[in-house]
C-alpha cells in the first residue's frame, strides 16, 4: 500500500499542499496564433510562465515540480518548430541555470536524451551537476520523454538483471518495477495540471500518475500565472484522496492525525 500518499490524505485540508506537482504546459501555439505571432513566440512566452511556476513552487514549499517540455511524439512537429524549440532549450539553460542554482533549485532531466544535439546534452549534464546539492525544490524537465518508454526501459532493466542471474522472476512485482522508473526517488505526483483545455494525459508519467489528482484548465500556458496556480492548489486541497479506502476511513484517519 502506498505509505506516503495515505499520510498526505490524513492532513487537515488547509495544510494539504501537494509535495509534487506535474504539469503539461499546453497552449503555447494557440496563444501565439491568437496574437498573430509565430508559434515560436508562444514557446518563448511559455518560458516566462515556467519561471513563474518554479518560483511559486519554491515560495509555497512544494518539494518537486515536473514539467513536460518535449514529448517523444513532439518530433512529429514541423522541422522548423522542433529546431526553434531546441534553440530555446539551449538558450534557456544557458541563461537560467545560475539563477536556479542560487535559488536552491535542483535540476533533473528525464527522457531519452541520447538523440539530442551534443551541445544540449552537455548543458543538461552540467545543469544537473551544478545544482545536485540544492534542496529547496527539485525541478524535473521531461524531454523526449514518454510514459510508455519509461515503463519499457524499467522492464528492460529488470529483464537484464534476471538474465544476469541477479534477480528471480518471483521478485518482479509492481514495487520492483516502480523502483526502476524515472524519478522513483521522488514522491509520486500528488497533483497533475494540464493547461490549454485538452483533458488527457498524453503519455506523461503513466505509471506515476496512478493516484494523482487531475486538474485541467482552459488557460493557455503563457497565461498561467500565480493566481491560476493557487486555484489549482485550492482545488487539490479540497479533494479527499482515498487510495482505494472508503471516505469514512480517510475521515477517521484525519481525526486521529
Ligand atoms: C505545448 O504547446 C508546448 C510545448 C510542446 C513546448 C513547451 C516548452 C516550453 C514552454 C519551453 C520550456 C523550456 C524549458 C527549458 C523548460 P503547443 O505548442 O502544443 O500549443 P498548442 O496546443 O496551442 O499548439
């Protein structure tokens, strides 16, 4: 049984803050279209919203924030847009890492980065190394990430340990597989936010979202601000997380806490 989420469910509502928030930042292109700007300008404006939400998490004492910056399916976009997005990642890393480091943010990247330009890979490795000691907020950026890829990689790692004789088939269960996934060392996301009006998970953290509270907003990502984030946090705080238990059991635990 998942230990930590059950404890979180027993907290009084006013203290119920997610430990880990996962976001799909959707709507950059539409934001730009509405303003007759090229789509790229929407992504650039999206970076400002990233800055805001990182700061908001830090101020509110949220431990981890995972952002979907580029999915394994995003390669299907026009070549020009993909290339501009890559340039934006490089530029943003060059510009932001020192500031994030000074603010106590630990950076992590998840996804298959082997396909990226070496320059971007070097920047990602360096950002992780530079900020590894920080403990105010863990900022996870998912790049060329897919939830199915994550599960398949975990299965492959377990299989290779079986082949090597280090693990028996009987030892493979959901805990063993969960431990092999990306960000297994972080609490599972408590709150998932998707902007841009679509209501789907789009191959994001499929395993890790099993008990996550889902929150959708029509706001386009560049318009997502502190007030919108606080609205999502309020919605989360008002929910009863049952993890398969009855409402009465959860209320009883809450009274005893
Ligand atoms: C989805 O909007 C957004 C993306 C695929 C890219 C998100 C990237 C950023 C906000 C830059 C972040 C940078 C770092 C370093 C974290 P969309 O283009 O699908 O919008 P649409 O649905 O309106 O077309």
